[in-house]
C-alpha cells in the first residue's frame, strides 16, 4: 500500500467519523477525531521525510495501517450505537404522544340509562288478567373491552421479535401498530421494519410496496433515505440492474448529507458499473 492510498484511507475514516458525530456521544467522536488527526499527521511526516530508509518508512506505514483498521472497527461499533439511539428516539417520541393524549379533556360521559320498571308479581298479573305473567330474566352486562396496547409497547415487542428472527410475527405486530395508530410518530418506522422483515423472507415484491409507502406516504419519515437504498438492494435481488442503479443514484441526489448511506450507495454503484 502506497503513502497516498494510506492517506486516502485516513480521509475515508474521517468522513465516516463526521457522519457518526450527529448521533454518537461527543466524547466518542472527539476521541476518534483526535486519533485520526494523529494518524494523518504521522503520514504527512513520513511523506516529508521521504529520504529515510525504506525499512523504517515501511514499518511506520504498517503501523498506520494497523491503527486505521482499529479506527474502522470503532466506527462499526459506533454505527451500531447509532441504530440503537434511533430506536430509543422513536420510543421517546411515542411517549410524548401518549402523554399529550392523556392530558386531553375527558370525553362527555353518555347519558345514564332509564330505570327499568319493576317486574309485575305473578299474583297481581293473575288477578288482573287471569293468567300469570312471565318475568324476563335479567340481561347480563357486557364485559368492558380489554385495553389496547400503546404504540410504544407494540413497537417494542415487534422490534424485539424482528431482532430475534421471528419475521412472520414481527410483520403482524408492525402491521397492527399501523392499523391501530396510523398517525403515530412510529408508523413510518413500523412500515419500514415490516418491509425489512419481508425482505429477509425474500418477499421482494411486498417489500418494494412497503418501501414505496415509506417514501411516498410518510414524506417526512426518517427512514426515507434508507428506503431508497433498500429498494436498490431489492432490485439487485430481482436482477434489475437499471432500477437498482436508479435508486442508488436517488440516494446521492436527494440525501447528500447522509454520508454513511451515500458511501454505501457509491460502493453499490461501483460494483454495478463493473
């Protein structure tokens, strides 16, 4: 590996570090940037001191490569934390919605039922008409409907089932959330993960329909950019190279600030252009 290629690797690691800084903790990102800056400085120093021995330069470059590999590992761990943070944000937003609903004024209670007339005693009925009246049996009260689960509870359970690979169950649970709470902040995320479950089950056409719903029905969804990327992957599975390229390019055109996703889309395009 040349000095220029090593420096390019530093640049990639730095870009990924900036992409993660919005969601990771400040201390993690600061530490990562500091280490990358140190690596970049050492690489520049090696280039300036090009007159040194080849053995010494090779040793230092090998050390740079090792440190860069360590940074990439840390970036992968931070990426996992980003996903967890996004999931937690979804849960917190739903709790806010639930609390807002609880503070709404109570609905007007229904009017009290009219008092039922007391049944006529058999002796009185016999005296009046000569025959005994049949007293109807009291009607049993209907049990109150069981309280429905909150969208937060449904989402948490569905996501747990998804992570454990119970995709069929997760599909039903995410669908139930969207059906019961179509205006919830969690609705678009539920549709996205339902699509992901279908994708993992190789139900590609159903997954496409759900990704399209995230894009066109939930226009402000935080999953919109990822839905375009996943559509590209679906079309790759369906051997539709043209539509796969189209959707990866849409990621780059519509979401230039999604640096992680843009990098993944560029890699896919590079493979498809080979």
